C-alpha cells in the first residue's frame, strides 16, 4: 500500500455531476476551523499535517476529521465504495454517486456506508460553519449559515474509510457526514426547496465525543439527533441579504443561541 499526499478532485460542478440513486444531499458546503483551533478544541495536540485542505470544503475536496485514536486525518469529503474503480465515487454499474452525506436510517445496510459503520469507523468533523439553502423568497435562495453559539468549533458526526486505487496502490482516506430527518425542527425544517425532504447534520457535544468514537453501535446511534436551538447561531451567509426577507420570516429563521 502507498500512502501519499492526495490531491483533491475539483468539485465545483459536483452538484450536477453527482446525481445518482443514492443519498439525498443536505450539507454541501462548510468551512473548517484553523489547524490550531482544531488542535485546541479537540484536545489532539500539535499534530496536524501541513494544511493541504482549503478552509472552504465542497464535495470531493479535502477536509480534516478526527479519528478514534485522536489522530487528525485529511481525506476526501465523499466516501468511496470499496467496489469503485475510481476516487470519484461510482455505483457498481459505473454511475457517479454523491456520498458526502450518509442517511442515518440506512447506515447499517447501505453498501457504501455499512462497512464503516459496522467497523466502528466513526469520526468527528471539525466545522466552523455550514450553510443550507433557504427558499422562502420563492424565486431564489438565500444561503443560511449555521455555527455554534458559543463560538467553539462544531463537531459533526461522520464516518471514515480508506480506499485503495486498484491501479497505483495509493491509499485514499475519505469520509462522509451523517444526516437525519429535520421535520419539526424550528429552523432546519425551513431549509431547502418547498416539498423537498428536510434533513440536517448531527452536532455532537463534547461530553458525547468519547461515546461516539469508542462506544457500541447502539450507543452511537442514540447520539444521532438534531442540534437544539440553544446551541446554534444562524444568519444569512451574506448578512446584507437578510434585508431581502420579510420581517416575520427573518424572525423565524435567525437564531442567536
């Protein structure tokens, strides 16, 4: 096996390219904390590699995650099925897949994610902020940004794996972000187009990190829940766009923690 610095797949066109018969795409963009912030907040010491990743992470680009042993790994955001012949995730019959999100309902049986779930390959994804589209204006969306209200980096629940290139032997670390239904959540349920499935990411509190990383599948599954409003702060990614929203909509959307 050959471990080498992996180069990101350019993914700006990914939303249209990666539409397969797989996971519903929820979180497609997020920002990472600085290396020093990851080391401090996740108690992992001075070990982060040179910053190969860009602060703004999109599908198939590189991002950092924390593994059960406290190791910071840098990998491709988008899990690669073991049967895929390329780093770009593919179905068995060669169709592109979107695997940066993993549905909690199918973790134990998904052919892409079940091997990592059963093996306990759970990770923490350090996130400064993430965005979701709000379509309340009808004709266009406003990108709505979420972060922790206390200013600390968020730890989002994820799975990680490794894929070996069948031609070169290169080992490519990769990861995915877990999502679950967001129906009934005061704010997350308003994201995405009307009539589309509502889902949200899973934000883990520090007291739950050890159980997520080292616990049984049942213990980990019990931690998969949507973040309560009290731990979130949200607002338009571009603050000036809040002026486009009617006052009532803005009041319902804006969360101050």
